[in-house]
């Protein structure tokens, strides 16, 4: 960025103002040369026609002819261009959203006939007039005004121009973020110019905004890798005390993030990016791992991790507040809740100190009521008590290894989560109900911890894949779904931040998606792109999304004027499915 500013000092000036090399008009206004590419070659010129006028939100330009040694193949969807007014009064930046090719051929059959009735190898002796017209969505301009682009030359912008276009810096190249700049990848423009893409810490961690959502086809979108890189960047650049909790829900995805990733260390591009962004290529060596106790093997856990791991399980006092969410939502009604509240009173008054004692108390209540022909023991109907008892009897088996029926439980030590520390909670071997219990209880405990006065952490980042299983779209509201909606609505104020991933963002509760400040889209199926959440993207941007390769994403951020395609390096830690493989792979 310093080089860009230095280069401007050697540029010819008119009445004290820098002048573009191919500028033909004189003007006593600043022409910001530092915002355009070093090549100084125009891509083309803007044009506004009767049927396709330029507006304050978009402009069109034609690409210069090939005889001017301009390679039209450089420009593609997602590139950024700079339209410099002929009088040098303004520069408007736009992102390419559509490219159309026009020729003077009247019809396909006319072209077919001109090629000797369909000889594709024939070179027609007369030139056919053909142009490419590019449509750009306006991102930002130097004058900070909303008005159509006038007659302008179009250039590739410099690295400074790219960062200015996305609202990362001001005209002098200084960051305009209120919080630390968190790099999440690299933007690569059509001419090879690159620029770091950063997001504002205050809009990711809070208090101005929060939450990140990543979607894309499983196995092809690199969702987990993107999150790992983003978290590493946050912990490196943040000015806040942040704790991180990863929930492993698939295979061994996150079970060896304390191991280095050979791909990141051997790939030259990745090594260079880590160096340029100031992020160490190091795994999360301080990570702690937790998994449910294995009831079949004392001292073991339900986990595929073969290295050190800490077990957890919950006794009645620990699990009492979470028992209502264990019920099927269709079972949980006012009658059942009334009976449970009576049991809850007994737990609070300490006569019931274990899950087993709770069973015995309810069974004794039912037996005594039956013997006395009492249909309303403790204010609830005896059939309600029987229903409650049958469900509570099944829960230890349904949530195997999580609920202790006799002995003391051992909880995850959330109070030991400190700044820059990372907990990994492995839920992969549990069923869906068990995963919802573990995740829901952890969210509740972390929320309570962050709401306490004097909390040691500024924020806790929670990452979970398959977010649609915990907060699916639709009208049915579960306690966990309601809590997640509440967290995304007000979590930024208490420092609880949700990083969620899923294959299809349309399958997640819409309130959660809308409350997120940052979206990352990997390779996406065409059917998903028909959902309302993608309506603002052009058809050609959507087409590019269906073809993205691993390591490339489309990013939308609260402070970005337009989405941006970016590339990120290999994550710094080993993918779980690679652990134990021979070095040669």
C-alpha cells in the first residue's frame, strides 16, 4: 500500500493535480492516479444508451478492441474496475456482474451461411464487428455521491483502489474500521493485482454487529477450512479477549486441530499469504478436547480421537434445567409442564439429588395415588404423571453417556475458557437428540457466563456445522432454536458470537441468517440459488457460484458495498480425516 502512495509522487501534475498518462482533458481537480493499475491501459469506455442507461447503482462499458493489445480474457465476473471521469473529477468503482457479446450478424442462420453452409473451419474473409459490453454494480466513488457515471475511461484498479472500493480504507490508505482489521482471504483481480480482504472486528465479534454464516456443498465448499482460517486470523489480530468453542459434529473434522497441516506448510501460495497477512502457520496447540463418557467402557469417551480427551456427563442437579428440551415438542404441553414444575420444586429443595431418586419419587407418587384412587396427585392428573415418568425413564438410554443416574457428573469446565483458548466438544458419535442436548446446554451455560458481571472474556465464538439441525427453517419453535435466534439478535451485546455452517442457508431459520453480519458462500447448487436469499445476485454471479473450486468463496459483509469473490489458504491445522496418514498421503 505504501508503494501505491509513493508511485503517485512521481506522476506528472497539472496545476498541482496528478494527471493520468492518457488523459486528454485538463482540469484543476485531483485525478487519483494511485487508485488505478500501473499499466495505465484502459480496458474500455463507459457508455449510456437510450435503452440501457447508466444509473447511480450500475454502469456499463465496452471493452477496447484486441488490436490495442488488451487481453479481454483477463476480465471476468467478480472482477473490480475503476471508471475514471474524462475530466478527472471522479473515480467510480464497480464489480463486474454481467458480460455480453454483441455482433452485427443478423441471425445464426446468416452466420451459418457465411461459413460456406456450416464449415466451422472456414475463416470468413470479411471482419465481423463484435464487441463485449460489461455491466458493473457500483461499489463506491471518490466524490461520495449517488449519481450516474458519465463519460469515463475504465481501468483495472490498484491494490489501494480495490481496498478503497470495498470500504476497507480511506483515500490515504488508512483503515476506516472501528475495530481491528481481520483478514479472511485474498482478492485476485483480472490483471493479477491482489488485495487483502478484511472484515471489521467490531462487526464480527461485536458490539456493532456479529455472527458469521458459511454455506456450500458438503466436501466441495471448504466450509470448515474457511472457519478455521478465519478463527486463526481473529485470534492473531484481535484486540479483545476471545475464547473459542468448536463443536465436532461430523467424522473427525475438528479432532486434530492441534496438529500442523503439511499442505499449508508446503503450498507456496498459502505460505506467502500467511506471511503477507501476518498470521502464523501454526495449529491450535492449546486446544482442549471433551467428549461424552462411554457407559460401556469406564474411563473412556464416545470419540474417535485417539489422543488425550476429557470426558463429561451430567447428574440431576446439572441437567435439571435442560430436561424440558429433552421432550418431543409435540409431547410438551401445559399439563406436562405443570407436573414437571412440581418435580423441579423437589429438586430445588434438595430431597432429590440424583436422577435415580427422581424416578423413585415419581413412581411412589403414582403408586400411592393409584392405591388411594386419587386421580389428581400433586395437582396434576395421574395419566400426566405416568406420561412424564415413561419419558424420564427413557432419557438415560436415549442420551446414553450424558445422563448419570446415580453417581456424580463431570461437566465441561466453561469457567476455564480464557482469552485465546479453544475448546473442542466432540458430539459426532451421539444421535441427533444427544447433539441437540450437548449443543443447547453449552449455549445456555456460555450465555449465562457471559451475562454475569465481571466476565473475564470480551467474547466467546461458537462454531457448529450442520446448523440446520439445531435451528431448521419453518414455523416449529424448539427451546434450542429460540435460544439461537435470541443469541443472534442480542449476542453481540453480551459477547456471544455464533459461527454457523450448513449446506444450504435456506434450510436455517431465516432470523438467524438475517442477524449475521458476514456470509461466506462456497460452491452452491443451482436449486439452492433459486431461494429468496440469493435474489440480489446476478444470474452470472450465481453461475460462477456453481463452479467455485475449493478454497474460493463469495463473501458478503455488513460494510461491503457489494459481495466479493476471494481465495483463502489451506487451514493451519490438520483436517481430521488426514490424521495418521503416511507423509506422502
